[in-house]
């Protein structure tokens, strides 16, 4: 495996570059943008500006960390979408320029596809990779999907959220409690000290394998508001319990449909991917499900869960090997690549 793939990720608020040799990750540099924290969410205009500032130093660092010369790079892979258009444009334009300047092919990658394929990135730990077909619960700030993965680029979404994403549920709950953005990791940390049974929130009753999280957000908001009326210190006094309870509710909702998906497809290899797959409560729930339902589970390491370029480079590597190159006149897309239930 002598192919060196440079991966670029710039779809949201992380500027990342990675170098792979074949499937082996040589470097994975991630510059997270702190500029959004004070706004309680990602400001697209600021995100694209920060990507512009970060992209060259981040790519330089990734090449340096990989201990290679940029002339050795075989192909450049980049996230084409979905994501913030201004942010995607930075990575796409960089890839085009690099491809022209270095005379190497470029490969376009779908962000959600890449989250799933992160399981094939070899981090040197020797952990097993999933075999096809497997199920992947893809949970991020913008998506919540149960994907039937038949092959690297043959994937079918068999369940998805009809409103908010799981990551949004974490982020919105955090906002209600005046916790910093992004809320998921903060809730995860505080939940460790709290009682997950302290408070109960209503769970949605959605048919099939689909999800809904907007009702939970509203019931959490009303619950907190009502309690603040009688006790202005309610959040402060119950922060850990609130975090543990909302986290447990989100995980219960996620796991119920994932178990149903495994039952209906008969597939027992089950993976998780995307930012929310970093959640320690979800890891625990997956381990319990593995014991109970005899699953083989795949949990990405932390740096491959949230947005990163190693996942883009691995997806790019598989596409490069198939000879699927992107053309210079391509433009990024903000929404899911295909409006159908296939990614
Ligand atoms: O995949 P990702 O990094 O970016 C998108 O493609 O959206 O996912 C970001 C989401 C955010 O909603 C963030 O709060 C959530 O992942 N997240 C977590 C954790 N780490 C990140 N949610 C729960 N627990 C975590 N430890
Ligand atoms: Zn993502």
C-alpha cells in the first residue's frame, strides 16, 4: 500500500487534514474553532473565515506529522457535502488548487459516508473492522440515521430523524441549562456525576425505525422552566441529575430503534459513528446491548468520532482505488447528497 492520501474536512466548525498510507492513519490534525462558543452555536460566516485561516497551517502540520514530503501524496480527498456551504467551499477550493499544483487526482467524499467509513481507518491498534453487511447508527449535530451498510459505497438509510438530530437534542438541552456550546461533551461529563433516573422525560412514539427529538427538547424546556418558577436555583442545584437524565433519555430513544433494526434485518454487527458516538453513556449502552443481543460492536476512537479528516481520507482511499476521481468544475452541496434514502 504505497498510496498516500491527503484528506481535508471543512464541513462545519472543525478544520482538519489527515494523511493515510493505504488504510493506515499517519496523521490527523484537527483545529476546532473556538470563535463560536460565545454565540452558543456555529456562525457560518465566522466558520468559513476561520477555515480560510486554518487550512494551510493544518495541512502543513498533517504532512509534517506524517513524516512525508508533499510530493509523495498520491491523491487529495475532500468533503464535498453535506455541511455549511461557505465552509465546504474552503476545503473544495483548497483541494482543487492542490490537485492542479501537485498534478494529483482529487476525490470527493460525502461527510456522512465518511463518518461510517471511519471504522476502516487503521489507527495501529489492531482492532477488528466490521464486515459487510453491518448496521451503523450515525449520530451527529445534523444527522441521526440507522444505515444498512452493504459495501463501502452501497448504503441504505433504513431509519432517520423526522425533525431534530440527536446531537441537536444534546446541544439544545445544554443551551436550556446555559451550558457552553457544543453541549454534547459537556452534558456527557456532568452526567457522570448525576442520577439518570432522577427525572423522566416523555419519549416519542414514532413508527418504524424513524426518530424524533423535537418533542423531547420541548418537554425538557417546559420542565426546567416550570421548576425555575418555584426555585430560581433549580438548574444549579440539579445540573448533574438533569444532564444524566436527559442523556439517558436520548440514549434510550437511540438504542430502542437500533435494537429493532438489528431484529428486523437479522444483522448483529453494529457500529456507531458521528459526534454523538463519542458519548460515554452511548458506549455503555452499546456494550450492554452487545452482551444482551450477542452483537459484535464497533465504537470509533474519540478522534475519529467527531469531525476529522482521517475519515475523509479513508473514504477517499477506497474511491481512489476504484478510480473515481472528481472534476475541477464540481461544486459543494449543503444537503444530503441524494434526496433518496441512499447515501
Ligand atoms: O459529527 P460532528 O462532530 O459534527 C457534525 O457533523 O455535526 O457532531 C457534532 C455533534 C454536536 O451536536 C456535539 O454536541 C455532539 O456531536 N457530541 C456529543 C459528544 N461529543 C460531541 N454528544 C454527546 N456526547 C459527546 N461526548
Ligand atoms: Zn460530522
